[in-house]
């Protein structure tokens, strides 16, 4: 019998949807010792300024020693890019593991405009142990099967 998708992918990080004008927003830090891969999805709504995003790595869930991950930055989107999405793939082995880096996050920089609605979601993929849903964020209210 096939498993449920929620057993293979967990909601592990978010940037809650809001007007994020003129700011830098960083998602929750994802522990890649628990997953083989993570999929970050940036979701744009109405935007009127430049939006850039990149993946960063750190040595813990507080973002200690945070640094950019080479090759994991998007091309800037702007005022004509309402309702677009950008997908970032990351494999655990792409982190600087030998230097103690175990966590990753999405960092989004929003230029100054009036309305820049966006959010982000990260899914931990292929759990190393047990069902992925064991490591969902506490904000996940319900899993419907």
C-alpha cells in the first residue's frame, strides 16, 4: 500500500504571507539531518518592487554562522511578476557539512514599494526516520487523509 504524501514530505519552514514591503524575511531554519532534501517555494502575490531570494546555511536552528549557499540565488523579479512562484531545490549533501553546517533557510529581500505580498513554504522531503509529519512545524493545524 502506498504511503500518504504527508508521510514523505513535512512542512518544515514558512514565511507567512503578508505585505513584506522594504524588508528582508528569513524562513524558519530547516534541519537537514532529518531530511535528504528540502523544497522551498516562494509565492508572490501583488508586487510592485524588486524581489530577490537565496538559500543560506547555518550551524543550528538559530542561524548561527549563516552564510549564502553558492548557486542558490534567484534572478530578481519585479513589478510585472504578480502571482509568480520560484522553486528552490536543496539536497542535504550540498551543505558545508564538514564545517558543521546542518540547517538551511530561504532569505527574501523586498525593495521599497507600496504593496509586496509574498509568502514561502518549505517541504522537508524523504525523511531519514519515521513519517515526515513527525517533523512538521507546530503551526501545522491538521493533516487530512
